[in-house]
């Protein structure tokens, strides 16, 4: 009971203050959890920026307190930051979580995704520089980290196949890619280019068979 602390009766004014503090703490915790749930719902609906805003508001209400609820909110925020493509922000959040809470499995999972994105960026740079061997290595390492269906990874695979003159494989890959991302203008241009290459390849095969 609030009336007694270590056997001594408390004055009425102090009781009122303590009760008010408990009430405010309870209200604050409910608001924080409501914002957490709101952020999770926004994350699930791919409203990533809104989710980040909700998670940040929840952390501000926490007023520097770091408990299981706050750690959970920050984990969701890292996921939302990752989904927006703000990998630097996601990395900072994960670094903070690992420093405060240790190297937990869910943190390692997000870290693996961030590492994979870094590898894909390096693969893209290698492809742009005509270094197909390095690109292949980076793409394989990224795939091994568990993001084989990543959009950027799949597009880089198409570019790699094209640059290594694997026309038919590249053509099939870009068709599959466009089934999932039909509005990608760059991929549509690649499809048209690869169609000419595949047609030329088939024509050459037909000519070879006539000889």
C-alpha cells in the first residue's frame, strides 16, 4: 500500500503526489505502447516514414528510459529505416541496440541485411566499372546472407548476365523481374535490348542448322 513505507505512515500530501506519479507513469506507458502498435501497423502497411515517426514519438515519451519496450520499439524502427533505404540510420540504430542490449539474434538478422545491401552496392560499382569477377563475388556473398529476392540484387544479376553475354539467361531473368516490378522503366529498356540479342542468337542458330 502507498500509506506505508518501511512501516511509517506517510503524510496525505505525499500520498497524493505518489499516486499522481503512478497515474502519470501508467498513462505514459499506455501512450508509448499505443504508438508502438500504431508504428507496427504502419510498418506492415508499408508506410515506413509514418512508422518511423510513430516509433520516434514513442521514444521521446520514454524520456531516456531504456527497457524491454523501448528496445523492442527501436528494433522495429531499425526495420522501418531499412525499408526506406536509409541504411545509415538503420545501422546507427542497430549499433545502439547491440551496444546497450548485446548481440541478440534479431539484431544480427538486421545487421546481415545491412551487410548484404553494402555488398550489393559494391557489386553495382563493380559492374559499372566493368569488373564482372568482383561483381559476381559480391552478388554471391549478398545472396548467401539471405536476401535472394532483393530487388537491387535481382537487377544486378540481370546486368551481370548481360555483361557476360549470357543473353538468354538475362532475357528470362528480366522477364521474371518485370512480373514483380512491371513499372520499372530501366528494366523495360533492358528487355527490349535483350529481345534483339535473343532474336539474333536464334537466327544464327537457324543459319547454322541450314549449313
